[in-house]
C-alpha cells in the first residue's frame, strides 16, 4: 500500500489554501463537525497526505496554531505537506509513522482526526485504527473520522466503473455505512456526538463524467468557481442539510466515554 500512496502523491501540486477553504467539500464537512473554539491543544492529522486539511484549518483559525502535527507513512506525502506548509507560511510538525502504531504517549492530543483514511484498512487493521486514534486523544479532546459512504449509490457505481477500466487510483478501499462507523467509534470507547455527510451533487458529477480520482490537494488548486459552480454549491449546501448522510462522504465527531 505504501507504494500505491507514494505513486498517488508524486504528481500532486502544492495547494492554494485560500481557495481550498471556500471550495473543498471535505474541508467544509470537517468544519461542520468541528467547533475550533472548543480546541485549544494539539491537533493530530492521521494519514495527512498533502496536509491541506490541517494547514487550511490552522490558517483559518489562528488560535489553533502552532499545534498541528501531520503524520503519514508515505515520505512522498510528507514532502508535499512540507512544501504546502512552507508556501503557506504555517508552522507544523511532521511525523513519518504507521497510523496503527503512532509514536505518541496516551492522551496527547485534543483533536485527533482523519479524512479518507480508515476505509483503506481491512480485517484487524479496521479495528486497530480507531483504537489507536482514541488512545492518543485526551480526556477533553475530540476525535473526527470522515470516510466514503457505502450508502452513496453514485459513488459506488463511479468507483466500480473506474475499477473495471483499470483507472482506480486509491488502492484497496472499502467504504463505511453510518452504522458501521458508529459501531467502530463506540468499540473504541468513544461517544458519537455529531453525524454529518456531504458531497451529493458532486458525486453525481463524477459519475456522469467518470472523473478520475484526483489528489485532493490539487483538485481546486488555484481555481476559482464559475457562476454555475457557485449556484450548484449553494444547492449542494441546502441538500446536505437534509440528505447529507446519503452523500459520498460521512463523518462523526466523538469524545471519550470517561470525559462525560
């Protein structure tokens, strides 16, 4: 799998943080799950990839900096994350490590999260990733997991068609239902607080165009929305409030059982 991710991130470009803040659907979902005013300690991005989510978060909410820690086991991804941090003048720490065996003491971080990571684990690893993230989350902290949604029919058809064409670029990936995600969270002795979902129209668009999986950091890099895109984004936001849990991505924010 490490070779898959090294190859995936090698062609990626650095990210336009200001553009991603307003346009990227996963960042929008992350902000719907998180109140930055509730986080005052260290932030850990598990499987950070290009780092754009954490870097954008730190750039938008100055109070969180300089507490960001970006962890990945792909050297290529971390090199890209370093470039993104440098170009956007953001101070963070970088850690090359396995998400299933992180080199941190118990209860180190106030926010532990990942987006588009847990679905790449199978068998015992699918349980261990939640346990390991919960281990390093402190008693006042929050844990957020964002994953592809098995209940999103457009996403699943899009994925299957690309796999049949040999064009799928994300390696092994098994999406979550909201029910499995809740159970994994509870099995890690965490209490789910918020459930959100998104990317509904965007998922249909990818299906209709058979858009290739792209490096999320560069999907919107340097691009500005057209009038039509802004209109569709407004419609998407309204639909998400009603049907978000049927969107391409779902996420849960949780806290430790011993914190309540």
